[in-house]
C-alpha cells in the first residue's frame, strides 16, 4: 500500500514546485497544504517540524523527509521509490 504523502507549501515557492513535480513524475498522490490559505495550517506545520522551518516540508507516511533537497537526495540514493510504496527506508 502506498504511503500517505503530505506536503506543506506556500505560493511562489520554487522549491515547492520542484518537489511537487518530482512526486508527480513518480505518480505519487499527495495532499498539499497551502499555508497561505489558513494560518492554522502553518501552525500545524510548525508543530510537526519546528518553528522557522523552510518550505516545502514533506512527510511520507510517518517520516518527516524535510524539504525539496532532501526529497531529491532520497531519489538519487534510490530510496524514494520504496518510501513512496510504503516500505521502510534503508539506513
């Protein structure tokens, strides 16, 4: 079963667009939370990631991946597909 993917974004964020583009190329369905649409969403993100976090912030299943650079690093390391499929990432 595929892992649930959540991504916190803000308008005009190039890193957000790049992260969503990679997930789309992987045919990975994701739920996007636009922090500009509701201040409570930004607070929810900070509760999960820590205040001062940059955008985007990505969660795959229960794992906090981090941002766009971390997502692409997982892909380069060959670990992203397994995570998207709901498998545990190898350490």
